[in-house]
């Protein structure tokens, strides 16, 4: 299988802190609110599943909210 990720799959190349200097504070707050909304929603889904209000499997992404928000933030209408 060919590795199309090149160096992106090598965690040793990406270990420095990410700087948020010069980022729009309003955008950062909006992203944080979105992450919190996702986390709270997933907590409610987990509780609903635990209390048998939701049947079937429930896939939760707790701890992965930033991925969804980051991708969503960069989508275009053409995507």
C-alpha cells in the first residue's frame, strides 16, 4: 500500500506547540462554543443510551470535537 500522506503520518515531525497569536478572537470563541455544544450533545446522547431512551449503537466522538469544528470551519460551498 502506497503512503500518500508523505510526512504527515510521522508524529516526530509535528511536536511543536501551535500558536494562536494573530488569530481572530471572535472566531476562536465561536469555535470553542461549537466544541462545547458538540460535547454537551454527545453527553446527552450517551445518557440517553445508558438510560435506554436510545436503542442501537451510539458512536461518540468525545475528545475529537476540534476535528469536526476545524474541518467545518474550512469547508466551502463547493465541497
